[in-house]
C-alpha cells in the first residue's frame, strides 16, 4: 500500500512539474530587469521596470530593484525615492538602503536614524556586515555612528550565528559547526543556523547534508526562495536530480525569482534526459540573457544530446565567441566535431581546452582518439600517454593497439 501511495505521489509531482515548465514561456518585467541589473546594465533594467509602471509604484520589490539600479549609478536622490516608496509599502529591508543613501550624502544623523529602525528587524545583517558596507565609511568617524554601536542590537542567537560565520570565513569549519549544532538543538524553529550549516557543508562538498540543512531552513521560512535555491543546487551537486527538478519548478512560480537560476534548472533536466523541458527552460534563459555564453553552451548540449550536431556546433561556437575562457565550451564543441567526423576541428578545439586546463585527462584521450582517426599516430600516442599519466585508464586499449 505504501509503495502504491509513493508511486501515485511521484506521478502527481511529475504532472505538477510538467505543468509548471509549460507555463514558463515568457519572463516577466522583473526577470528581464534583474537579468540586466546582474550584468551591470542599469539603464536597461530601469527601462524594463518603467514599462511596468504600476508595479514600480505599488510593489515594494519592484521599487527596491529600481532603487538598487539608481544606487549603483550613484543617483542617490532617485534611489532614496524608490527605497522610501518600498518602505511605505511595508518592506523593512528598505530601511538599510535608505540609511546607505543618507550616508552617501554624509547626513550621519539621518543615516543612523534609519539604521536604528533597521536594527530592530528580525532578519537584519550582522554588525560586521553592516560596518563593512562602503557607504558607511563616510560617516564612521562621526559621534552619532560611534554611539550607535555602544548600544546592544543583537540577541545571543544572532551573536552566535555571527561568530559562526566569522569562523566559516576563516575556514575554521569544525568550531563553526560546533556553535551552529548547539544553536540548532536549542532553537529548532530558527532558520539562520541551518543556512550557515548548509553553507559550511557545501564548502566541504557534503552536498547531501547541505541540502537537508537548507530544506530545514526553507520549511521554517516558507516564503524565502533563496533557501530553496540553495537546496536545489545542493541536490543537483549530490545527483539527486528529481529533487532538484521539483524545487526549481516551485522556485520559478515565484513572480520575483532570479532568472540566473535557470542555467542550473536546464542542467538538472539534461541529467534527467528531459531534453524537451530543458530546451523550453533554456529558451527562457536566453530570453533573459541573450548574450550569455552559458545559455548558448547549454543550448549546444541540448542539441548534442538530441543528436542534432550541426545545431549543437552553431550554439557552442556562439558560446566560445562570447567567452573563450571556459574549457567546457571547447570540450563540448570537440565532442560534436568528433561525432560529425570533423577530426581536424576536434583536435583544434580540444587543444584550446587543454591550453586552458592541461590536467583534463579525458580530453587528452579524446584528442588522441581524433588524431588516430587522422593517422597522426605519434601525436596520438603522446596524448594517450598523457591521459594515462593523469590516471585515465580507458586509454589503455588504444595505447596497446597503436602505441607499442
């Protein structure tokens, strides 16, 4: 009976995921804007937001993003107007941003006034993070700023998580985890310690337990998409692709999701061999980032896996033209050239990958294989021997056959 229920539940989840993927044909103004913002195209981001005027006027998240654009452009008066609008729309994160605007204009009194209000909020940044913000360097020698930090603004839980984060940054993971584990035992319904625990486990490549920590945090803070994003990446890295897929499908239902996560969503679908879904999501990725090498690379991988090698090469060459510093792009192109028996081109692009990273054992092997096809046996044997030296044992058969 339990097995039947599990199969039924899995079937329902699959239907939900398919339905969600089908609904992701067009990015919204927010996704277009945040994509431009993330690339430093602040005017373009503002234009997308302004095209949805009602949202900017009535939606705190839209107002915050436009404020961030103005702030990055050092148009602090415009930024202050948007941050103030966001605060009036009940977004308390705006308090810190308002304080930054006043600090930039060296109005220490106003900056501290809003910062004090921000420090009363439950999910505030740590004291060390706030003090390191560049805007506050302009007022850090003022009396009002110095007096602010003579007061106590953080409870013991917040102080301990800050201490754990400091130790994490110092790579003292054992002591950081010890602090966090004790906090979790005493504070099972508080999310921050779980997230930091997940961050440390990710740094130590313990992706399975990191995912568990992030899931616990997301269960406590159900509307915090960032924890779901962290969990999805951890599941992807731990090869729990179905769990990653289910999370990504939920994440993109949030109207404020960051389209930067779409690349990993595509990778997840590729691992699951869901090439149609991968293609749909990657089109969305490309519509948000039309000049992003990663999106063309993923388009190339999709076409390669579908057996469309010519289309794959068109996309992979675009990726290389956009960014020629990523060995993975050259490797994928080499694989497509190998499939189409274009061996000279395969050798060339594999050599470019090896210029970027000479420790790629499998690429030495593939380069050797392409050179065998070209009857360049001496060069092929040299490549195969390098692959073998790098512990790529699959080279043994070709070495035995061609390199006695």
